[in-house]
């Protein structure tokens, strides 16, 4: 306990005097990251309405303070402030692509993985933007791919450190899942994530408050290609199934957010389906956007 307190005080001092690369709220969150053993299952009755005291213990500064503290660090996608950092985020989850007219956002979860390089190659060949919601542990395992995503101008979002069900975690553990990814992304790219996607689309009021405090807009999706079900297969069955879901669900919406994956195991069916999906939306007058 005393060692943890000392680490918090030390990082706060460094951040306050300007000798630390971290904004003050990130420095505090990194020093206070809970251990995995501290994750607890919260009663269902508390999952949607966490006690105010719990939120206070896990809270970071207000969105305005977060924006100011992070102003020296550039965001990677999301709502960016003119001077860097993230704009104050709305409370609640978004599921439709931004922009006027017909817009579509292609999003890839769980990377970087075995097919990330191939996905990047397809996107570059077609000149299409996309958003990558990366897992922290996978970023640490494949840092070069994260740097490649950032260098190419793709939007990078937070998808937690190790893909837990956030509703089963304490407020402190939820905060740690967000903050470890922020730290890893900054280390690798010098940018901050301004977006968060909760694994499994599972979140509660705690999740929404913590994301908002960090200037992260919470994004889910409106089109699910279910490509993860291919489990690494590249068979024509899965390719056509992914294409069919993207077209049947997305073609009915003016602003679809399409969920796909680039998992560690690899998603060859997703890579094969991607050109057809791009052609489908482009031929129907959609503009491709990032979140």
C-alpha cells in the first residue's frame, strides 16, 4: 500500500513539474493501476448505477481538465481539439458514422493481429480511411503495426488492455483498462486515443463516466459482420457471409459503423471480403470516414 502511494506521489510530482511525459491525470492512473487480482464481479443491481463514492475514487479530472492536461499530446482520431488532445466527449455510446450525406465507418477490433498488415494494404490500395480499436496487450506484442497505423493516418481507439467484460470490473479496474492503453499508445506513437469501444458491447454507467472524463467518445457499431466467428478460416463460405452481413445491414442505413476484426489469430476471410465491401458502399455513394 505504501509503495503504491509513493509511486502515485512520485509520478504526480514529475507531471506537475513538467519532467514527466505524462499528463497529470494519466500519471496518477498509471501509478494506481490495480492488479488483476483486484477485479471483482459487481452485483447486477449496481452495474448500471454505480455508487457516487465509487466513481469518486476512480475518477480523473473533468473533461475540460483532461483536455488541458493532454494538450501537448496529439490525438489519433476522434474529436480533436485545435491545440492537441481530445475535445470534451459526450456521455453515452454512439453507433452511427459522423458526417453529412451518406457516410460509412469501417472499424477493426482486437488488433494488431495476424491480418493487420494485409488489411492496411487493402485500405491503402483503395484509399479508404478506417478506425482501429486496439487491445493494449496486442499493441505491446506488435508495436511496429501500431506505428504503421498511426503513420498512415488511421484513427486509433482504445479497446482495453486485455478485452474483459467491463461490467464485471470495479471502477478502479475499469479505469486501469483504459489508462494502460493510453500509456501504451503514447509510448508507441506519441498520440492519445479519443475513442473507446467496450469489448462485447458490454458497459455500464461507470464505463461511460470514466470514458467521458478522459475525453473518449464511446463507440459501438450498427453493422456486425460477425467475422470473428470464422476463427481464422479464409474459406469462401466465411468470405461471402461477411460480405452478405455488411451489405444487408449496412446498405439500409445512412450512417453505418461496420464492425470487423484483426485478431491475433488472423482474419483472412475479412481481408478477402474487404475489397467487395468497399466497392459496395462506394458504388452507392457513401463517403468513408473515421470515428
